[in-house]
């Protein structure tokens, strides 16, 4: 049975403040079986990409039911470049993290698959502001990693982020007011054919800055993230030399401890924790904060 971790942050100032927890996928039709929930734009490409919705013959190992098959035939000297997108609503102070199941079925030389959150809607005419490779939240690119040509797994296992994307890999943090934006995947190749399948697309909304520890109004010093497989990861950020953490259950029983100084990142394994509510107290030279972690099976 899958184990899920959800978390939010409360700063400890004399007492623990009330806190809530949530995490949800804001994409519609992530099972890739309903074409009506997605839009497609050629963004200036000469060669169209063929889409097969509800494809069942050769789905990703991390997929289920049916998937979306994408393929293109090469035309010498011409390329394909397609935007698969939908409108999304993002909220102030929330964090959005992408992942999906991916499979290279055949002929994927010089393939790219890049993830973006955009202010403007993609169109057939060409790429617009924000679509540059250096700004992608994350990408699979067989020029960077030839293993992509035969890859079958989660997008996050092979993805690399754009050089100028300042947030975590495959993560978008929305600082402004609530807004309407576009989630987009850009897929293409130059002068080559490809055949891939994607499934279970998710853009998970979580508690925004709740994954960044702030101690008594200081700038962010420690990052804390929860993963249903790996566990609870604590990372020292720039300007923080030392940190310690204690994980307890609601009875006060200590379930795990760790410290960071020479080691900048550590993980408390999820496999050693049972279902329930836990409190993670992180102490830095700037103060202490407590993060609530909910584990459910």
C-alpha cells in the first residue's frame, strides 16, 4: 500500500500555532485518456506530432490503464516542436511540483521534453517569452543524457532543470497574488523521429513556503521537503552553518534525530515511520521552527 506524506509549517513563538495540511494535483486529465482536457500548439514547428490518447499497447512502467503516445516522422532539415498545455490557477505562497510516467518506446534520438509554467497561452506561430530552455522547471533531453533514448521511469528520475531556473528541480513557487497561468510541456526533436508515451501527469500543490524554514522572521535558512518514498529531507541553505532536528510523535516520543554541519543534506527514511502525525523541530543559529508531518497509508 502506498504511503503518502503531507506537511505544513508553523513558526514556534512561545507556542505551536494552528496548522493545516494539504497536497493535491491541480492538473485535469493527467491520466492522458481525455484529449478534451488538453490543448496543443505547434509553436512554429514544420513537422506535426501525432497524438494517440488512451494508448494501451506500450505504456510506461509507472503508468496505469492507458497513456498518451506521441510520435513524429523525420523530414530532413525540419524539426518538430509541440506544446501540450492547459490553463491552471496558482495561489499566493504555494509550491507546485511536477512529475509523470515516461517511456521511450523507440527512435528517440535528439528528443527534448521540457516543463514550464507560463504567463501567456502557447500558439502555433512560435515560441513566446518564458519558453527558453534555460528557464524550464525540468527537462528530459537526450542530447544531455543519451540514456533518455531507452528510459522507462518517472520523469523526476532523469530530469535536469534549466540553468536559470532558481527553484528546486521540477518545482515552481508562486510569490505573487493568486493568478491564472498555463502549464505546458514542450516536446520535440530536430531532424529525427521519436515515439514516446507519457502518463499520470501531476502538478502537486503544497503549502508554499511551508517547505522553507524561517526562524523568527529571518531569511530562509533550512529547506524541508517530504517524499512518500524517500522520507523527510532536511537541507542547509546558504548562510546556515549548523542545524539539528528532532522528530517526535504527538506523545512526545522521539522517533528520529539528526544534525547538519559538514553534511549539508540528510533524510529521515519514511520506511521507519508508521501512520500518524509527527512534529519536526528544526533548530538553527537563528532560532527554532516546528513542521507538522502527516503520514497516512
